[in-house]
């Protein structure tokens, strides 16, 4: 039986991935970093620290430390979230979260984003009361595509991997859930890179396609 539903944030809860890409591109351009679209998208779903660490190493960039790059990037993202008028969440998502909680399914938000950004999104859309547990990639040793963040969720919420389900939009997140032995639904409405979707156990275009009843049946079948 389904006892826990875990949601990624960027690209699942809210369409913030384009903001991350645009703000990252500004930094690349400022420091003349030749980052291809393929490489850039490969970092989606992972942590800021991992992205900037890899870029510094792969492109022999030493002008700024990983910490300095993360701080610049984080400030830009926060400013965009505050001022962005087009950020929206789906009413179908709200309905699904309420349906899950009504049926005693624990809900968690597990994002590689910083806790500051997570809190900004939760506050902006008044989602705090719809999640039993919130975890940031900052709180664990290894970020997606490693399974640590999802293993932490099921440990804290005291559910088995077979009783949980993950909603993800990135290949890094899908791989992480697979490594955690948790079934994963690929959410492709906002995804910037559909390459990893074929690894998901089920792919949906919108939250209107799922409900507690359908998800519980899916878990029982698998």
C-alpha cells in the first residue's frame, strides 16, 4: 500500500528550472565559460555545489571558489523568485496533495535546492502545511543522482521503500530514486531534458492524470 509520496521541487512542484538555466547562463557569459546546453542540462536535478565544482574542474576555472559561485548563483535565483510574475503551481497538484493526505499518505518534498529557496517557494504558494517533511540537498552528504536524499525521507517517515513513490523530472532524480529502490513517476510537463524519462516506471504529463486510488493501485501492481 502507498504510504509515502515524495516530490521533487524544481520542475515538478513549480517550473523554476528555466530560471536556474537563465541565471547560470549569465554567470557563464560573465566569465567566458563555454558550457554547452548538453552539459548545462546534465546538472539539472543535482546540487549547486556539484555543478560549480564540476564546471571549475572541467573548464579549468579558478577565478572564484565553489562557495563564491554558489553564493552569486543563489542570490540571483532568490531575486528571480521574488520578482518573477510567471511562476505558478498547478491546482491539480494541490488537489493531489490533499487527496493523498486525506488517505493518510505521508507527503515529502525532497529537493537539491537550498533550504532558503525551498522555503521561499513554500511560502510564496502557501504549501507548508501540505508536506509532512521537507529536505534539502544541503542536509545530506551526497546529492542526486545518489539515493541519500530519498533514503533519508523513508527513514525519517518510517516507511519501507516498497511503500513509497517519487515524482521527478530530471534524469539525476530518477536515477537517485532507482538507486533507493523506490518506484518513480517521471513528470515531463516542465522537464528541460526528457532523456532520463525512459528510466521512470510511469511517465505523466500532468497531475490531473493521477490520484490516490490510481497511485495506490500502481504500487500494488509493482
